């Protein structure tokens, strides 16, 4: 295998496609968001990208193994062409991140991508009530456009900048003249967060003008709430049941 | 030395050989299994593979040093040609794992290998009574074949996928069109586990139709049991001997 | 992107320029010092250097992202041409440090740099009263010249040598025949230290014969003093106020 | 700078020279041993080897900086030509160790080196009374020769094999057909150990038939003993002085 190996699965003509990236990261917000798009809209696998910068690993499903990779899907979202980047891995080292993102931008170039959005989460350290979405972009125009969709821009946030493939999509995309925006859903940082993914998708929906149903994402959010509740109960110890309280009452 | 250096020791003609890999890993299950095959059947060293991705290290035996390497042996197992990959090392970094496995597959190609089995252990976190063998494979045919030999396929196991050379034999092997299966003996993960190695070999025996004696492996298993017993005693403090109990009785 | 990518922003003719490096390090002494020069004198961005050896990261300011980089500015300091190297990053690995410093020296060569000074801090482990500046240089002449400006040379200091880009500017600069001096302001090592940066600049001022105002640096120093005071109070617990003491008095 | 850069300082003709390596390691045994040879016999710097695999660092002495490197000296030891490899650094990564050792063997080849000895320490975990020297070698002849000089060969020692440049001198030297022996002085592993270095030199003295004075090494050993004594006192708390004991007596 070469440093990067790109398998071509299909080569559809896409009209002014937008690239949407959602690789694993804080709260798996970006990953959940693009997985939801792939579930709700018809998509076609167009490229699979392997790299020796990914972990030396296969995943196993129903006994069958799959080598670490990321995948590009061509998805028609309410009549608009979208190129979705999805996967379970980022690069294992800094140099790998740069080179991986360069390959991603090469593929985007092949399909004539003219704008890109990197989706992710930004950790707040506490459970979230109101899911704000923070933004960043490579051009002032895009900053304004995001602001118009209620994306928040706060001074000195995110504090450590934006790292990994999302960060470099912005950094290397700008150097190629590609306008790239980043949507970061606030999330505690402790748990997989489908509700933060929904907040990010709601912004994207307005930006790209499409309609999507959130029922399955909401289900996953409720499952996570159950998990959170159980953890909180375990931390507080047993609480008296109604039975126990009757006598006192 | 180059990044990889392959010493040719012999070049026998092998008939439809199967590659069997057993490098160090969880419980040293794979390593113990292939070492047992090398002890029980006549084998010939055919290749030695050195790499700057191995630790910068020599081992010492009887005062003589050996540079870190892995070795290929041509072994005739009850009339069937087997190419065994054995050694004390895996690569020291992710990129090295990819490149090392590619070289291993190159050597396998030179000998006309048509199928491969990666042997290893899967950690359970507790001492094992019944040694199950979990499986994974690159083709549905091979999954079925393993199932027929009582190999178990469980949902979401192994949880973290399969890593290292074993994982990449599957991942990179599939990309070359080589059918590869993985046999993972359950093992506590705390100790070298000859009994798990035996469980794996018993599956292999059925798959490849050979007969092997387990006396020496059983001996090593009993030695390990002694070790476990001593550790348990140390943890529980002194227990009264029969002598001590007589009076009470 | 290549391993290193150098953007040309301007190509002014500089007369016998001196290179002054101040990348992040102990107490951010070097970085504060060169930032102060850039604030106080007119400068022009001449080169921006990107590298896959920098962290895979963009910083965000007013919603706009900037890819990790270091920058060269041509600055006229009281009639003398200075090439200032400033930025938020050093390389992420040892090999990267060597290659990054080589590129920095290439750029210095393009501008005809004939001398260089690396600015930094040396940690003392305790709060500083008198800010001494320690020195090191690639030639005896430069050692003498620094000594004449009250730079201190102490046996076995700095204990661990000089690391990172500053260290390699000296090491690789010497191999190219470029005289390089290093000015290291003493600093506790716990805090960003504008006063140590001032001490370093005062030496540089004498060496290169220029005048600079320290008002803004002094402001930052006072802000840091407030921070230190608050930390000390928190450590000591509440102290009685004057009010509380009146009765006793 | 290239990955490796070898400065030629002199090119004397050496007669059947022996390479003696003593880079930093356990107890600095090898380093102390070769430094003692360089002090006691006339030597000439012949090569200086720089590498981006060394730490990105300069050392400072009397204000003058030196880039991380290792050095080869041609030394005449009682009429016998010896090539000594000395320095303050090993490579910072595994791949670097392999490549560095290859370059060392290239230089050895240029001078016609026909045998090499790697000097080092082997940690015992406790303070040593009798300084044994353990051995390892690439040929049976050399094992015998070392045994004749009271070098000990123990089963399963050193337990983890021999790592770093010393280990690879044996491993890569053997692959080039160069006979290489390793002399490992027992040492606690906690402290710089001049007495272990002496034990190693005494074996070398017999092997290569030369005479050397140990006065300065003995001085350093006594200094270390003072350090050990002070540490032991600090651990035990104050012991009663003779004065205090008089009354009891």
C-alpha cells in the first residue's frame, strides 16, 4: 500500500457540490451529524481512502473485517449535491493530519467542490441546556453568512483553536482558495452527544436550504439521556423509593 | 540497512501453502501456537526479515546476539505445506505496521500463498474456564468455514477491532484479494496462556486437517497454573495447611 | 502542501540585516520581546512559513481562521534593518525542529542576514527580583561583545543546553558560518514574563544601538503582577483587612 | 543539514584499528570508560557526526555552543590503533538508532576497523560490591575470547537484550561480517558509576593488551561514594555522633 490509497467506487457528475466533513472528535458531534444525513438521504459511496497514517487496525462487523479508512459519499440533499466525508478515524500523527487533509481536498477538487463545511463539537465541561453552535470560517463573507444563521462568534473561542482534519480543512482549504466554514456544536465533552449534532444540522439546514427529520437522532439522544440519568443515580447512591417515603409522609 | 531487509535462507517449492502468523500479542496466544507447530513438525527457515521499524535491539542467547527480526519457516504439516511467520517483535509505530505487513504479504506472494490465518488472543479480563475461539475473516465463505469449526462470531467483539500485524494481514490481505481468517483465543489478558493457544490450534487442526500432540503445550500450561496458584495464595495470605486443620477436625 | 511552504509577501532590499528570533518558549520571553519590537517599530510582513511539522491546527480571531505558521517581518529599527521571526509555534518533533531551522536560515540567507540573535528565557524556578540575562554564542568575538553589554556567562548554565529553534539557530547557524548569539532572560518559568522580555530587549538595544519605549510592555508586566498577587493571596487564605485589625490595634 | 552530516577532521592511516563505542547509557558506564581512554592516551578528532535524529539542542561551555553530535577519535593505546566513538547523545527514535549505527559502521569501514567493542552498563537495582562484567558477542570465537578474560555469560541476562547503539552495533555489525563484542559492567542503575567503568576497562585492557592508570577514574568514584553516603544519611535521618554515644558507652 502507498502512503495513501484512494479506491474509486463511482464517479457521478455533481453540480456545485458542497463538502461536509464529520470525522470523529469531541462528543462525536460531527460524526453523528453526517451519519444522520447519510441515513436520511440517498447516498452513493464514491471514494474510499486508506492510509498508513490511520491506526493499524481492522473493525469487525458480522465476522467480516474492514481496514481503517474514511469514505466519501455523493448525497442528494433536497435537490442539492453534497459530498459527505465520513469515517471512524483521523490520522495518528501531526504530519499525517496534514497529508490526509490534502488528499481530502484533492478528492473535493475532483468533484468540483466549491465550498466546504467542517462539523464538530466544542467542549464546555458541563451538561448543556441550550445547544449553541460556534463558528469559524476562512472568509469574511462566510462569517457573515454563518452569523445570519445564528451561529455564534465569541472572542477567544474555541480557546485552543481548531485541531485535526476539521482545523486543517479550514487552514489548507484557504490556501487553495476554497471557502470553508466550521460549525461547532457546544457539548459537555464527556459523552456522545446527538442533541449537539442536531443543533449543528439545524444550522446546516438553514445554510443549504434542506429539510430533514430528526426522529432517529432524537431517539439516540433519549438513549444517551437514560445513560446520563443512570450515571447520576449511581453517583448519588440509592434514593428512597415511594414505598420508603409513605411512612414519613 | 534498508527500511526492510529480507534475507533469503532457502527457496523450497511449496504446494498451495497456507500462511500462519503468530507474532507477540495478548497472552502470547498466537506466538505460543506457531512455536508449538514449529516444535512438533519439521520446518526450514526460508526468510528472515529485518526492519528499522523493529525496536533497536538484539536478544542474547548463550552469549550470542540476534538482531530484532521475524522469521518465515516452511513447514510440512501432515503432508500440507504451511508457511509460518514467527518472531519476538511487531513494528514500533503505526506506519511501520502497515509497511511490515506489506512485506509479509510480499513474501507470502513469492511462495504462492493462497490463504492466510492470523492467530492471536482476545482479552476477557478474567480467568478462563472454557476456552472459546472468536473469529473474523475477509470473505463470507471463510466466515462460514470457521463457523463450521465452532469458531464463535459475536456481535461487537472484539470491541476495539483487531490491531497490529494480525489486523493488517486481514485488512491489507483483502485488498490484495487474499482470503484471510483470524482465530482469537479467549484469554485473561494477564498471563501467557498456553491453553488458549491450544484452543486456537485445535480449530486450525480441523480447518487444515492435521494431527498434533499437545503434551509440551500442556506442560507449559501446567507451569502457568502453578504460577497462577502462587499468585492467588500470595493475595489471600497464608491458608492453614492440612496439619493445622487436623486438630479442629 | 509540501513539507515546508514559504509564502512570499514582499521582497524589500535590506542592508546588512540582523535576524532576531522570538518563538514561544520558557516564560514566552522571546515571543514577548519580538512582539514588542513589532508593535513599536514599523514592519512589513515578508515571508510566511507553513509546515506539516507544525501542529495540525488553525487559530481563530474574529471568526477568521489562520493556519499554524511562523512569520518574518522586515523592520527598520532606528535606521537599522532587522528581520524578525515571530509566531505561535515550534515544530512538533525533533526532526521537524532541524528542518524548520534550516528553512529559517535559508530565508535569512535570501535577505543577506549577517548576524542573528535568538531570544528566549531561562527558568530559575523562583520569582525574579533582578532580571539577569544569560548568553551563549557561536564565536568568541560575539561572546566578548555580549559580555560588554552585561550579559552573564555562568558555568554549567543553562544546565540542559539550549533546545528548540533557538538552540538550532546557534548550532546550524554556526555550521553555515553565521555568527549567532543567544540572549536568555531569567524568568521563574511559571508565568508569561514581560519584565524578562524587557531585560532581554535592553541588552539588544545596547547591542544594536536603538531606542525603544517600554510603556506597553510595562503595562503587561503590571497585569502579570496582579495575577501573581491574586495567586499568592489564594494560597495564603484570607488576610485580615485594616478594618479587622483596628480593634486589636 | 542532511539526515546525517559527517565532518571530516583528519584522515590518519590506522593499522587494524579496533572500534570502541561508549555513548551515554545505564550508569554512563560506557561513556565514562571511553572518556577515560581519551584522557589517558593521545587522541585526534577524526570525524564529527551530526544528525537530525539527535535532540534539537546545543550544549554550552564557556559561552560557546556546540550542536548535538558524536565524535570519532583516533587513539594510539600502547602502540595499538583504536577508533573511539564518544558523545553525549543517542538517537531520539528507533529508526534513528538504526540509521545512526549504520553511519557509525560506515565510518568504521573507512578506517578499516576489523573488530568492535560496545561498552555499557547493565542495571542490577542494588548497590554493587563486586563489579562483574557481562558479555555478549556476534561470534563464538569472540564469546570464548571474552570468557578467557573473566567476562561472565549468564543465562537470560541481560533480560531485555541490548538496546540502542550498543545493541545495533552488534546486530548490524554482524550483518556486515564485523565481529563485535559487548562488555556490560554491572551497576546499580541509579548513579553514574566510575567503578563499573573501571571494571569494563580492566577487561578491555586484557583483551587489547594495554596499560592504563585509573587514578582520575578512582577520584570520580570516590566523589560518587560521597554522594551516595550523603543520600543514605539523608534517608536515615541524623545518626548520633560519637559525642552522643559516650554517655551510653
